[in-house]
């Protein structure tokens, strides 16, 4: 009976312990429901400033959802983000990688799918641009990713110091006359793309000429884009070698490599050409312009332009995905919040990049920013000069109540902010999405990049190094041979005694 009592007592103790464990687990689960862990790029969401000019979207989300706290952290590269998730994927509910990394994470089964209700009824589904949604649907990303920001790549340049005709081709910066005037990205993916465009310039241009001769039907455009995309994603050994040689050749003309400093270098005039993401181009153009400060003082500046060369460009995007184990409900709620057009406007005002969200609030902001029509005469400026229609229906159509989404701008403005914010359908037709590399290709491209970034060793240096290495080996072998075959010579006046002597 005592033994049985002890068993009952132990069982009761276990039950109590289990009760506490379940209670703690319940609290942990409940706690996760009140904390949203977001991992995003640096400076990539609207936050408050001292002047009250910008909206703090994280604070607004928390205020709208009492009891919810957003733990927000940032990363500097896709690779850093990926490595962090490999170590601790459960630490985050929502992350914002770029296109190729999204593909990699989907392929490796690292992300949670969206719920059917989100895909059917969310603000993202309602307001995201039809162009973006079609792009995601065609590539099979809809179930796993929601686009955040997007754009093209091109050259932002100072038209007073650079001939615009030179930048109608990517090869324009491979020219001694622009020596020490340009920068490219310190990013293997983006600069590899530039190198491929240079290596296959003529093939790409022939494709464009053939496409221009067609009726440009939907099929013609799809076939053309598929052909450009195939070329721009070549990673065979011959292409990698050609790209390496092309970029090493380009180094002699570059001011340098950069990721973020190029914007400021363009604004200050340190450089005159920057291989840039369209969002950075907009930032540079905005901040470089002359203006009058709050005291009425005129501040000198420069008017910069943006060009997408005629052969091709890159359609890039960053998007939200939910790592395995994420709080799906809360993560989707945050995406839904950011996908309201008024919040997309707040983000665009702060970041300078173009939101994947459309809707009338975004379009009206673009009209306010860019339309040059006189108040009562759409299509004509205040002096009665006719303006150029800039058609945005491909992006905004069906996301609001307007029948027609067209902005009217001057001829000069076609090379400025509006073209960087919203590329024309003609530019989109020749723009490729970069695919993710498999591990073998990634290793080969990274090895190529290390050689480009390092100082190439000339042939004579390899010969000298080989000769020195050979002499060292010969000396070492000689020493070993002597040590094994010869006895040490005795000092003068002495003799060696044999064992047993």
C-alpha cells in the first residue's frame, strides 16, 4: 500500500508538472501571437522624423492592433539574411529578400504559404499592380511571396558631362573618356548582369531590332522577353569567363565599386555616371536638384537623368515571405496593412523606391509629383505647350476608380524621375528577372568576382612564384637527403666514436 501510495504521489506530481508545462507552452504560443518579428533591409520602411514629415508605419500598425509588438531588425545583404535564417529560421515571422533569393528560399522549402483567404481577399490582392501580380503568377511565386518594392536597373548620369547617346548601350562606360567618372555595384549579382549585357550586346540588339519589326502582339512581346531573359541568365563556363574578362577590362575606367555611396557621389558631383537601381536613381535626382531653402536662399544643384540602355534591363523586386514556423496570421496582417495605398504612399515618400502597390491614392500622388499640366488644361503646360502622355494603365489599371491612368510630362522629363519610378511597357518588354544560381554556379560566379575585385596577378609574377617555390622544395629535399645519408662532420681535431668503442 505504501508502494502504491508513492506511485500515486509521483503520478500526481507529474500531473502538476505537466499542467505547468502546458500552461507555459500556452503562454509561449500566446506570446508569439502578440510579437511580430520582422527582418528587413536597412532604411526600408517609413519611420517618424523630428519634423513630423514622415509616418511611423510600425507604430501605426501597433496602435491599430492593441497588444501587438513589432520586433524589427535589419540586414545588409541577401546572403546575410539567408545565413541568419539557416541558423534560426524560427526567430522571424516576416522577411524581405530580393527576387533571386525568394526563388532560392521557395526551392529549398524555407517559407510558409499564404492562406487561401489572403490570396483571395487581402489588400495586397486588391491593390497590388496587375503587372506585378501577373509576373508572380507566371513564375509560381504568388502562394509564397508578396511584392514590396520593384524597379529596373540603368545609368543615372549628369547630362552636362556625359553624352546621353553613349548610354543608350551598356557598353557606354567601357570608354576612356569616362575614366574615373563612373561606379558600378559592389554586388556580384548585379555587376554580373551588367557584364552579361556587355558580352552579348550585339545578340541582344539584334533581338530588339527583330522585335521592333513585329506587330508587337502579346505573343511577340512574351517571346521577346523570354529570349532576353534566357540570354541574361546564362551561366555556362564560357559566359562566366567572358564576363570576368569584360569586368576586369572595365576596372581601368571605373572610379570604384559601391553599394550605397553612389547616390551621394552623384549628388556631390564626385562621379558623373552610376550603375544604379531605379530607386537610388530617383533619390539622386531628387536630392541633386537646385532648390530654395526655408530662408529663401537659392541652393545650387544639378539636374541628373536616368537611362535604361536599349539592349535590356533587369526587373528586380523585393518581397515579403514568411519563414517556416512563422506566425502566419500576424505576418499576413502586417503585409495587408502595408498594402493599403495610403501606406504605400508613406513608404514611397520615405524610401524613394516604387511600391508594388497601386490604387488611386498612389496614382494621385504620382500626378501631384509629376504631371506638368496646367490646372484647367490637361495635356498642356501653363505656357500652352503640348505635353507628352505617359501611360501608366499597365500598372494601375483595375486597382481604382479612374478610367484612364495617364500622366502628362514634358519631353525633358521622360529621362528623369517618372521613367525611373515607372518604366514604360517598351522597357519592361526587354527587362529580365534574374534567376537564382544553384550551388555550383554560385561558387563559380563568386570565384570570378573575387578575381575581379582583387588585383590580377600578371604572368611573370606566377613564374617567379613558381621558381621560388621550386627552389624551396629542392633545398628542403636536399637537406632531408643529407640528414639521412651523411653523418655530421666532427670538429677539427676530433673523431667520431662508434657505438661500443
